[in-house]
C-alpha cells in the first residue's frame, strides 16, 4: 500500500455499469504485454515495444504502482488508466509549480469504439476528485489522435495550449472537478 499525501493506494475496486477499475494482478501480465507490443496502440505513444523484450523484462505483476488502474471487462483486462505526476521538464502546465496530475489511458484495439475509455476515465476522474478535491487533472495528446481529442472533449477537458513535442503538435488541456452547489 502506498500513499500520495492523504490518499491511500490502492483504493477499493471502482465499478461502473460495464467495467471494474482495480489494481493490477499477475493474471494481467499477458494483457500488459499485448498492450505495449501493439502497433495500433503505439501509434501516438512512440511506437510498439518488442514482444520478446516485454516477455523478458515485464515483472510478474506489471503496473502495480500508485495511480495505475487496470480496466477490466467481464473478468479480463482491456486497458489501463494512469494518474501520474506530470514531469516538470515537459512543456504544458497549468500551475507554476508544475505539480499536476496527468491522465493517461491505453486500451487494447479490441476494446476501441465501444465507449469503454470514456466510462473508465470518467470513473477514475470521479475517484480522483473525491480523493483530492482541489486538484486539477491535465491531459496531453497529439492533435492528430482524433479519438483521444474526442475523448478529452467528452470528459470535459478544456484546452490550455498547443505545443510541439516528440515531433508532433500536442494538445494540452485541464479538467477541474465540478460540484453541484
């Protein structure tokens, strides 16, 4: 169990209408390897990694760390969501101290186009807003990644800026929790 400030990790599994967001387990290893070795998944995140390398180097329980949720459908991992601290050296920040939490997500191609990413990200953002209510969340994606741009809009991220990074134009946005008054 790890902590970030007053937030204990991992939280209890988060259940949505169709999905479960939970801590990674040993049974997820093959899906992690499939995810990072996929050419389709790697299109906007630096390309796929070698399956042989992943088989050799992946721990027995990959992804067991603060801020990483496995997204499960019908008992199997279909993707992952991360809530990581954004590297202060990277461009794009909404606060001068650059201590923002950045939302990331990767899903296996078989899970694309069914609304799972929106459902899972909304649940993770809801958990985050309850755990750290005053904290904004940022998101950065290539402007060429149309599905990711649509997801950012659907989740309520607001554009802050665009910049060049990794040889491509990046879209940088912020999400702040809203509460019913």
